[in-house]
């Protein structure tokens, strides 16, 4: 049974050798009395030839069907002239079969493994077969190489791999948690961790200095292409380094992962952008820097404008009016503009005003085509053209609303139009985004919330803003952005108990709640906590980008659907009544809930 090598690795080095290969029948072809079989394993394909001169093995080959598992012993020989397949590592050779054994038969699969038009539902229902597809095998191997590169780099830089608990304490801050009922402690619950944040800080206080973990995390959130209820992050914490030193060390990690796993050399160093600049120019804290378009600020000139729609937005508390100039966008049809307006509506925009610049030298309805031009003075139109730099043939799109709505809508439009119109550059464009606000105002709750998490340290001296003007406080926080995706985020942490208590107070967490929820942290901070900070990288997102996939489900072996279901094992499911009784749980009657 000993295998000589993987199918995809048999090449010219094995010429004239007798080899043993094992794998799955990918395709069988009968060509005028000679049978060809493409044999597949995780490393690729090798062509096996069955000659009728060996009647026993030939008869066995005639029985083969797709996905049969076989062992083949044969002679490696060059392929005949004109039949070389340059797309395969084994494309210059073939194996002349001397002997074959069927290790297991297979039913006819529900889809062909090389079919590109399989519904995701079918793929997830038959995930084991789906994972056999060459693209999925490549994705999983890429994920393995990426994780291995991370471990090697971190090990070489003195980091220690330490596991933290999966059964944790429920803390309401942050995303919605998955709760786990305790059978022993009646009416009490664990929570699955959203991240090991506090445990890794405690490890710094325990003196381990440099920690990492490739760890599962859980968030009970609404799902989308780049989210799953359970996901994997490369979690890192270190002591006695400042913000710049941490970023330098982690930038080296990202470059190493891309070099070792993908053979890509990322820029050195990564560009750095302040959060405020990113929001002003790109409407996003994770801008896709392949798209050269920028937003233009118009709020100040609109405060005195005659056009009431823009003026009202400019006068709003936290209001904004901004423009996006699309070079050559004047060629867009009204339907295309309406489609972009519908896209902006996804992000809360109530409409999408526009001006087609037919002739930039004629600042009037004759040169500017739009329903809104007649409501604007010539001075205002001049100001818009000057600030946006619009030229004849361009299209100017406007956002006017609360700042968040304008940023979300125009930021997303900027990226979409850039790619749709062929304006995006190729390649990899990493970016550090720094100097995030400590807090952001929650209009619904009418209170301040932590922008990242409440354990992030403020810039030196910014504690002074906590009481009177929390919005002015800037954090020692940093995100790594790559091609419009946030792939990692971190910060320097608070290492003094009095500062941590002040942050909790700014978030209106009472002293009693501070003790109840975070007493263990506040106590540990009083016993000589070192300065420390860290970061967490989303392994799923990073590998998705590397693989050129559209969803993180393409790089996770057994993912959930967008409704949080595992179609392979049929989870979640109802459980027996006795199991619920053991956990002291009673399910409220509902038409949509059934208990087995």
C-alpha cells in the first residue's frame, strides 16, 4: 500500500521508474481500446494509461467510474509528442498501469467536480465532495501555508502559543454573544468568546511578554460575505513595545505570510493614513487604495447655498455634503445612474443627486446637465467645479445627509464605480489606518460607545477629554487594510487601573457594573501590569483575498450559510426535551419551534 508520491507530484524526475499512486478517479476516457484515467489527489492530477496487453488491469479499468478510490502501480514514461499538458505539473509524463486495485467504489456524485455552475446550497449540502474540487483543495492548502507562515514568523520573534478558554463570561459590550447554559449551575450561562481580548491582556500581566494563538471566535451577528458565526483569527499580544514598534513587527508578519504562502512581495513600508483623512477623502476607514477617486468636501460652501436640500444637510449636527467626481462618467445612461442611486440607498442615502459636465466652460444649464442645476447659483456651480476638478465629460455625484450616511454611501459608491468603470489599479495596496476616535456617539442609545473596545488606550493626554468632550479623544488604535478589506485591527491597551476606570465611566458603566463585569481585570491591573498592546488578524478574510474568492465560505472547510446553518450536518437542530430539562431550559411555544 505504500505510496511513492502524490499524483500531482509525479513528473520527469520519475521517468522510467515504477511508482505507486493512490487517489480518486477524476475522469475516465476510452480511446479506441486504450483507457485513460485522470487520477486525482490533493496535489493534482496524473494521467494513467491502461493497455489491453494487460487484460486483468484493463478489465478493472473498464469498471472504473468517477470518484472511485484506486491504487495504481505503473511505469512512468514521457507522454507522446503533441499530448503534453503544460497546465499540469505532471503534464509531461503518464503512468502506464501494470496493476490496479479498487480500494472503494463510489455512487454517481450529485455534480461534476469540474462544473463551475453549482449552486452554493448544493455545494454546502455535499461539502465533502465539494472540498474534493481542485479549487477548494487549492484554497485549503493556501490557508494551511498562510497559517504555517504566521506560526514560523511569530515563533522566530519570541511569541508563545497559549490557549485561552472557549467557555467564557458573558459581557454585554460588543457584538451579540452565543450563550452556553450550565447544567451544574442552575440558570447560569457561559458565553463563547468574541475574541480572547481580556485573557491575552491577563497573560501580559502574568509576564509571558509575547503571546499568539490561531483561535476560533464566535459572534451571533447577521451574516454577509465576509462574516461567519464562527471565524478564525491570528491573535497576538506583546509587552513593552510602543504603537510604532508593534505596527512594524506586525507589518513584517503580513509581508511574510504573503511572501511564503502566495509568493507576493507587499510594499515596504505600508503607507499610513489618519482615520480622519480616510473618512474625509474616501468615506471609509478601510478604503480600497487601488481606486484613485476621492471625495470632495462641500459642507462649508453649502451652508449658505440657495439649494435647500444641500443647505439643510450642511446645517445638520454631524451633517455632511460631499461630491464624487467620476472621470468620463458623463457617458453613463440615466438607467446606470439610477442603478447607482439604488446601490447608495442600501447604505441609507435617500437619493443620488448628480451633474453631468457636458461643457465645463459653460457653467449653466447649457453646459451642466442635471435636474438640480437650476436651483444653484453660478458662484456655487463654479465652486463645485473648482473643488472637484471636474472636466468636460465627467459626472459629479453628491451625498447630502448625516455624515455617517454620506460616508457609507459615497464610500461604497467610490469603490464600486472605480471597479465598474475600469479605474481600479491591479495588485496589492496595503494601508495602516491610525488615530481612531476613542468613542463614537450612539444616537439611538443617546450615549457614547467605544469605537474599538473599552480596553484601548487613549493618546497621551487625551484622558482630559473624557468628561467634557469624549468625541475629541483619540485612541492608540490601528487597522491593517488591504484592497478595501480590513484584515487586522489592534491597539495599545490601557495598563493603569485608574485610566481603565475612567474609560468605563465615560461609557456610563457604573462602578458596581465595573466590578461585576470586569473586576478581575481591574484587580489584575493593580498588580504591576506592563505597557502592552496587540492585534488580531482575520485569517479567513486574509486567505479569501489571497485566493481571489468572493466569500470567506470559499476558504473555510465547513462554513455556515448566510442564515447561520450548516447544511452538511443539518445544524442547528432541535434537541430532546430531557436534554433541555437537564439544562433547566424551557422553550416558549411558537409555530416556528419544534422540540423532538
